[in-house]
């Protein structure tokens, strides 16, 4: 049994805006969400730029005190997505047919660092009794399920920078094969903790530039690393007939999903991009389509020297060396939300389909001879968009590709 799966709700908390609509407006305008980090003292850090969420306050102060910042983002986005969908557990969907699949790359790292510092400075007796349930990576899914009264399968996806994409993909499979009728799926991340940040910087993964318009430069010859971001993206995935029966709005259909592992290196993608290429092929086959049917690719596009080169090679493997398929990286605007990247980029893909708009790769100045695809440089463009791929590639070799298409 292969049931069709559609998207009926979206929610987001991002460096470009704290709703899905505001986020998309920022993407369309080519807005840069990157600036000097304010979460901690950057004077001792090797990198100083980040894409922080602005003007965010969790709606319930007492409830929020029991959550890490990442869960606050995730629950906020999930509530928005659920409200947008019109689903209400126990009213128009059975609670045990509504699931949650929410991912994160690092979990409650900000809470962990705060409490470790407290233990060192004031003794272990001062460590919060809520430390463990605020830090464990699965707690985002648990918090979302509690908030929405979703009593079906509730799982936490932890696959580094592919977590959001994998969460949505596995939710798609759960509905497609009949295990659930709807799933709230996505991811959240809030990793602006000084030790964690220093770890990324010390492995030379982060851009060390101080110009906010030249530090996140995917596919540019002068790219020197990614810029960390934070936030959350959540979708409501729903079985088509269930959505139609209640007259739901439909943003698009998820029709394909591919997932592979490079099995190559802890942090580097495979040089020829074989794993990423195979994930794209799997997603296209899963949808019953061909490479020439794809209108746009939202790249993983981190702005690191290796990722952008290897992902370009992967695209050429699938689409041909002379392909004209547009491919852009919205991380040039949002920074890299780690585990939540694929979740907000899924929203970009759906909005691109609905608006007929290809988002830009901003900050692009110096072409690289080895990277010669159409990266939609600096200025987004109107276009007919029916089929879109979204790529996510994570530390550990985790690859994921989602295929979204216009609902017909």
C-alpha cells in the first residue's frame, strides 16, 4: 500500500523571521540573517559571526523555563504548523493516528554548557534537576507531542545536519505505508554555546571572516566555512484522502525520499559525492520521475571548500556534466542551522513551488572554475517550479534527499 502524502501545515522560527510567512519573505527578498554573535563573548573565539534568531520569546514563561532553547523553537514552530493545517488531535484526527518525528543535531547543548559551568563554579548540588530532560535529543519530539496531544509514534531523529530531512522523509514513509495518518515532522537547533561553537571553529569548519556579506559564501571560490545558525522548521504531513476529506489546504506533495551513508569519513563528504548522488537518484526513482523532471535543487551548500565541490560533483553525476538545473543555497541567508537546516529548507522548497520563485545564493562574487552550475547568484528569479529536490548531508556521512512536487 503506497498512499499519497501531502503537506498541509508549515511553521518556522528562523534568523529571517519567526513564522513561516516572514521567513519566506526574507528568502524572497534575499535578506541576510547573519551578524556578530550576541549569545556569548566572541573576543576569544576564532569565528565571530552567526545567524541568530531575533526577538524571540517563548509564549509560556513557566513552561519555557523547563525547555532548552532548541525545544522552545521546535514547539513554537510545531504549534504554528498544526494551527496552519487545521488539524486538532481528538477532533478531526485520532490521537493515535497523529505522530511526531522531530530531529536535532546536538540537542540541548546550551543548557548542558550552562549547567556544567554552574557545577564547576558552585558545586554539583546546584545543577538543575531538569538537566537531563532538557538536554536529551529526543525531548524535542516529546515536547511537541505533549503540546499537540499527538499519541502516535513519537521519534527523535539525530543524524547531524541531515536530521530535519530524515525526519520529514521517515514521516513520509510512515504515512505512505499506513502506519499513521498525519505526522508533525521537522527539526530544531540552538547550539550557540561557547564550547560547542569553539569545537566547530577549531576543526576549521566555520568561516572566520568578519564581513557579514562575505562570511557565508556557498559555491564562491573564496568560501572558507559555514556560519552557524539556529531555529526550527516543522511541517504537517498528511495522507491525501484524510486531508481532502476535511477540506484542508495543500501546499504540495512529498513524492520521493532517498537516504544513504558515505561510510567514508567522520566529517568530510565522499570526494566524488557518490552517497549524495545515490540519495538524489533514490528520491527521483521513488517519485517515478526522471532527472529532467526536476526544476530546482535546494543544495546542502554549506560554504565549506569540500562540501560545495563534492555536492556539485554529485549533481553532475545525476543530471549530467552540462546540466542547466538551477541549484541554490539558502544557507547564504540563514546560515547553517545544523540539524534544523533541512527542515527550514523543506519550507523553502514548498514555497518555491507555490510562488513560482527560485531563491538566490546571495553573497556570490568570485566564480570557481570547478563549480560551474547555475547557482542562482545574488538575485532570485521567477520560474515555473513543479518538482524540487532538497539535499542534506551530515557529519558521519548521513545523506538525505526529499522530492517535493506541485499537488495535482
